[in-house]
């Protein structure tokens, strides 16, 4: 083992007694679930089911949600396997607990300390594990490998900055990456960087391009559609600081019959959004206060979790947030998944900051299903013609839908790679 890994293991072992206190402090700040905080130490109240278990891990919301199609396909192909999904944030856990199928287990991932990792692995005893994106926790990965767990790093994404950091510890990087039986980067650049650190690349898979349209509540859709009536609807999806008020001001230039729905990426920013709108004299309703959109509401803040599918379905045009940082002089975000509206056949407009989704953005733009503007105040020039010409908007949405379907084929590749690493399926009629 490299000196860096030895030092890391010793340091995390020395600091591990402080973990309960640090986790409790984070729980008081809302950064950990106080009811389930022991899961971060590898302790659980859920018994392990009999039989083979496959473990899927994604640290945050985007990574975790990208695992949902994998879960669905695994459940259909191998109903004999128990599926365990782990994540690391309270928000991701909340969403997963709502959307995971019955019978799939969710746990918080253990902190990367030797004792917590050992407790987690001793209890769950996974046969195979899929880590999404760039979760390279040394203790967790090497301990799983030592127990014979088949490991896959899927949809792997690594920035140049992260790669440069790992190059300071080349032996550690090689040892960790060599623990994976398969490495599937999500793009060419990540593949080159991982290969330079010692990984063997087994193809490319981007799980964020796979999957179905986000779900929705049909009854809520019926109520919302009735309240909207014949008004045109623009949904600003996954917005960040400064974008809401800028988009609202831009949309002021359009018809009075426009209904604008803001869906902030982080609903806990709702008070700040409300303060900005109030300061500028706008009348609005907050969904978190239990207020339904009605015929007198033209500006609605959908500050709740797990309802993106609902609001995208009522949209005539979607504006993608997290993409206007340069124009607003805000820290870069890198954009959000433009495939969500595309899968529903919705025409969409985004800002120029889509670095996290560069390949799929280019694909959708070339297909004619996504438009790019430089700043929020440029939106009316693109949005107004789409609202005025529903046929053109529908055609743009259909182009987006077809492009999204073409982009989402990576799930099949992952399952092909994963299949030989799984235990043999039992004879028919037996689990």
C-alpha cells in the first residue's frame, strides 16, 4: 500500500472517535438526518435480507436520481437480488425514499473511517457495487475490494482540478482505481484523465442521460391544469440565486396572460426569493405555504421537493436555471439536466453556462430541441415566438424528445458490463 494510503488510514482511524460528535453537530445544522445519523457510522436497524445483494451509491441528488433507471432495470432483470442504494445528503435521501420502488433499501453511506466502513460492509455483505461519478473514498473502496466485492465506477466524471490533486499521490490513485473491476467514464475527457491516473477504461456511460421523464401526481396535474386555464405557461426550472428575479423581470415584457412558475433548485432558498419578489413589488404565491395556483396567480414559486415532473408537464416553454451565472456575476453552477424537459417533449431555453452538460446540450441544440441565450433579459426574444406559435413549439419539443431518446442508450451498456459481475441467477421458480 502506498505511503499516502497508509497515512490516510491511520489519520481516519485516529479521528474516528470524533465522528459521532461531528455528525451530531451537522445534524443540528440540518446537514444530517438526526433520526438516521447512526447510519453514517455503519449502524442500521434494518436487517439484511437473505440472498445476494447489489449496492448502488450516488452521493448527492443528481447522482442518486441517475441510479433510479438502474434500479428499475435490475429489478426487472434480476428480481432475486436485493438492491441497496446509498447516498450522502439529506435532500438525496428524501427524494430517494419517495421514488425508490418497494423492497429497495436506502441507507446513508458511512463516513470513510475504518470502523464505520467495516460495520457497514459486515452488515450488508454486498456481492457487487456500482459507484456513480467520482466517489473515490479510499477506505470504503479498498475494504470492499478486500472482501471480494465486484466494483464498478460508472458514469465517472473527474475535473482537471481533481485529477491534478490525485496526481500528487500517484500510488494511491493507481491503487484505488485498480480496485474497480470496470471503469466507465461519462465523457471522453474524464476517460483521458482517469486513464492518466492508472484506470483501465471499459467504455463510456453517462447515467444522467438515461431514464424516463420525471414522475408526477396525475390528480395534482388535473388541478393545476384547471387552475391555469388558457394561459401560456413558462416554467423556470432549477433556478439559483439571482436567476428568479432576473427571469421574472424579463418575462414582464410578455403577455399579461402568462403564468410564470419558478422551481428553485434548493427550496430552502424560498425566503430569499420571496424577499426579492416582494422588494420589487411582485404578487406571488408560495407552494410551501399550501397555496394552490389559481386563476388570479400569474407568478407561482414551487418551492417543494420532488414535483419537477408535475410543473414541467404544464409548461409551454421551459427555461433551464443554473445557466446564467456569468451574466448575473454569480459563481458558476454548470447548468442542470436539459433532458428532463426534453423527455416530455417540451421546448427549452438555457443560458450559456452548461459546462456540466456540455455534450448533451450540444446534442439537443444541434437537433433543434434547445435554444441558448446569453442572459435572462434575452429570453423574451426566444420565448415569445414559441408562445405565439404553438405548432413551432410542439415541433421543437418533438425534436428534443427524439434527441433525448438517442442520448439515453448508456443504461444498456452499463447493464451489459455489470451482468458478468453479478452472481448467477437461481433456477426459475426459486429465489
